C-alpha cells in the first residue's frame, strides 16, 4: 500500500508584513530522525512527495515544522529529533540540523537550525558527562537568539495559518482546532453577518426580534439556558415534595372539636396575658425612669471618683518626684563621699611618702649639721716656725717672709672653711 501526500510550494499566504509569495527552493536534513544526510530540491515549483509507509514522508514535514515552529506534525513541542539505534536509544555525538532555502517575493532566504550535544568533563573524572542539548538559530545565515528567530518567522507567517494551508487534517484536529475555533475561522474566511441581516434574510425569523427584546442571540441563548436549568431543578424537586405531602395526609377524617376547645382556652389565656402586659407596661415605665436616675447618679459617681483619683494621683506624683529627687541627691552624695574617700586615701599615701622623705631629709640634716659643727670647730694652727724653709733652695725664710706666709695660710684656711660651710647649707 502506498500513501500519497502533496505539498504545494507556492502559496499566497498572509504573514506579519502582509501578503507575500513564499516558495520552497531546498530542504536539507542531517542526522534528523531516520535521515542521515537528505536533500530535497524543488526550486520553488509544485512537488509531490510519495512513497511507502515509514520511508520518511512525515519526517520531512516534521523537520520543516521543527525548523519553523519547534513542533512536529502532531503539534507536539516535545519530541525527539535525534537518530536512534535499533533499540530505540538516541545516538550521541552527532549534530542534528535542518536547513531550508526559501524564495520570499522572489528573494532568497536561508533558515537553519542546529542541535548539538553539550558534553562536559568534570574535574577529577576521566569520562565526559552529557549535560543536555544546545540549539543554534540562523536567519539568512546570521546567528540569532531564539526569541529573535521566532519573531522573524512570525513576521513571515504565523504558525496557525501555515499549518492550515500545508496540512489538510489540521483543521479537523479536535485538540488543536475545537469546533468553536473552527467556527470563528470560517467566519473570518467567509465574513460575518449581523443578527439583523440574518433575521431579515429569513421570513421564519420575523418574530425573533420580539423574542430577543433588544438582546443579542448569544445573550438570549444564555438566559434561556439558565431558565431551562432552573426549571429542570424545580421539576426534579416536584416528585419528592409530592411524596412527602402524600405521607402527611391522614387516612381518617380529623376531629377538630378538642382542638377548637383548646384554642378557645389559649385565647382566654392570651387575653389575660395581654392585660397583665398592659399593667406591666406602667411598671416598666417606672423601672426605666429609675434606671435613668440610676444612670445619672452613676455618672456623677464616676465624675467624683475621677476627681478624687486625679487629686490622689497629683499628690502621689508629687511624692514620687520628691522621692526621685531624694534618690538623686543620695546618689550624688554617695558619689562625693566615694570621691572624698579616694582623696583621703590618696592624701594619706602622700603624707606617708612625705613623712618618709622628711625622715630622710632630717637624717641628712643631722649628718650635715654634725659636719658643720665639726667645720665650725676648726681653728687655724700655725705651723712650726722651723718648717718655714724656701721651697726652692731649702734655706730658712727671713722673718718678714714668715709673717707674709702665715697671713697667706690663714687666709686660705678661712676660705676653705667658708666653702665647706656653704657646701653643707646647699645640700640641705
């Protein structure tokens, strides 16, 4: 059995920039699903792709959709594009790419998408680890980001329009194109008539404006459906209510005589109660007046209590302030006492040091004073007159020379004595 699929390369399609003439010139697949290296060239002409089941007709369409919209022919965004081995496992270390060359209004445009594997060799390990895939996009041979690529594709043609004109089964796909969406699409293609135009074109609908009462058909439909739902709910409740009321119907006629007598007695009791209530009304009025007076007295009591509390609090606050002042003064006096005690201790230590210094000075004074007394006791002793010889020739000095020499010796003795006394005074 053979399956035939046709692809029209020339379409008048509406893209983001208006009506454009887009033709497929070349489609090239490398390591895409079952294709290792495949090239389709139709040079912008109409072409028919046919063959047995499983030879790759749908794979070509999947590749073209993956290149444009990241989806396959089943409208799946997650599907495997890599080649697989006989066990269904992906074959690694291959680069998957799809490239198409289009003619847009006669000008060539190249689109390319490349999927590569990301292998990383962790530190300390000998084998590489697979870290996922990376996709590179090329628009007219210029590398671009995914968002930029998608924007440029959308300017050429939107995804929905492309699938509608390239896949005849897409319009009837309930998942991708539910009935209400199909209806809107048909109205877009065929135009939309107003309710008035439809009513005017059909005589059987002449009474419809009165039924709508100024509302649209959709709004009136919603109202009618809501009313039908409520009526159905009421209808469902009728059966149980009938059964419940039937159970309440007595099988024998009811004798109401005892009930009437009891009702008469209750009416008499009610009249008596009403009379008592009338009498109680005046009592209530007096009670309410007493309550009002009590409320006034309680108000005055609260005012007196508030005044007394204020006076008591005023005196209490004054006492608290006085207490705080006394505490502050106490704290200051304790601080001064502590400071004075420290000063006293310091003065005592200084007194001890000065006393020690005084004792040292006194001992020194006594020693120097003793030396002074010794010096004061000094007296000039005249030398032996036989010792007055000339220091040069050794001959005895004449008498006049002896007197001069004694005067010099006496003067030197007095000068030395004065210097020693002065040295003692300065040391004190």
